[in-house]
C-alpha cells in the first residue's frame, strides 16, 4: 500500500495524506517517515483513533518521549498528554497557557535532547480560533542573506524553561502551565542556532520567542536584536501555514525543521481538546 499524498503548495512545505492510520500505521511507517522528512508537516484528516492507536502512530516516527508533565499525562498511556482549555471541578484538564498566548517555539527545546517529531490529534475543535500555525524553519534559513547565514553558523543559544514560565505568566495574566509543572526544574541548556537535520542534512533555524534567554557569544542587546530579526523573518507570511482544526485531524511535524504556535481562542465560548505525543 502506498500513501496518497498531496502537497499543500508548490513550496513543498506540508502535505495532506489520505489513509486510515487506525489500521495501516505500522505498515505505512517507512513511507510516513519519508514523507515527514520531505514535507516537514503532515496532515491526516478524518481519523478515528483511540489512545493506543495514537501511541502506535507516534512510534512510527521514533521512540515516544515519556518524560512529560505528569499533571496532564493520560493514565496508562505513557507519553500521551492532554492539551485543552476545558475546566472541570475548577481545574484545567490539560496543558493551557491562556486564551491569547502566541509563542513560537520548537517543542521541548529546554531539554538536552531535542524532540524529533510531535503529533497532535484533535477531539474537540473550536468553531472559532485555536488554529496552530507552523513556520518552515528550513526554507527560512535558506532564504537568509548569505552573510547572515555565515554570521550565525557557529552561534549557540541558551534555552531556559524558567524564563519560559515567567514570560508565559506575564503574557497571560498569571497563567502558565509550565511554571508549576513537573518539568519546571530543568536546568538551562544550549543548542545551536542553526541545526543540521540528522536524516536529511538540511539546515534549519532553532528559535523560540520566549524560551531563549540569549546567544552565548553576544551581549544581551545585540543578542535580542538578532533573535527578534531571525524570528520575524522565519514567521513571515512566505514561510507560514495556519491549520484550522477539524475533529479527527492528526497533524505531525518535524520538530527539527519547523516552529509552531497556538492562536488565540476564547475558552468561555469555544472548547478545545487535543492529545499530543512527542518522539525522540
């Protein structure tokens, strides 16, 4: 069986796949991985997946990361977490950082070992808002002036979960899922500003609007100016796809080649529930 695959546009960033992952995921695994490496973002609509199915699909792309925030972990399914704005008995049932948060990032960049791919599955979809936007950090790097690429090539940046929690809280009136979570004690880590993809050899920018505290070789002001310039370039219209969720959508992205962010969603009017798994 071969994948029915339709690129989103001529850029090659993103593709829609027509298949039933509940029954065919394992047999399609090599093709799914190849498609992810080629397009960096895969959208698989109209799925009907239980928790076990989701972990099976995730394992097609690597080893499921079970080091997740314990507060929002799905019991009995290691590595599966809840993303939601729903409140039950006065508590959020899933990871929630406020209705208006927009934070461009690569998942888990505050960990020493970078996440290679992330998967989201939509169960309750808001009628308005709540899109996930994806930026093609690979094409964005290629689109930089040669002098800029040469300048940033050797640079490394500090990724701080502590700073992420503080800035999230400031931006959302005190709401930050990560500040008090079970992952909040991770020490700062350094990562290259420019990644080389281990499978494709492609070069990509590793950025984060809140998690990066600075570039190690630059003074604070110069560091912030460069990071802001690179992020503005990477998240500009030519490199961004905004996904409007439908119930049953499964989206997988190459975390070493993309950035993403949530979009505002009014939780008082629109409920949102997704399940997430990440792989190494």
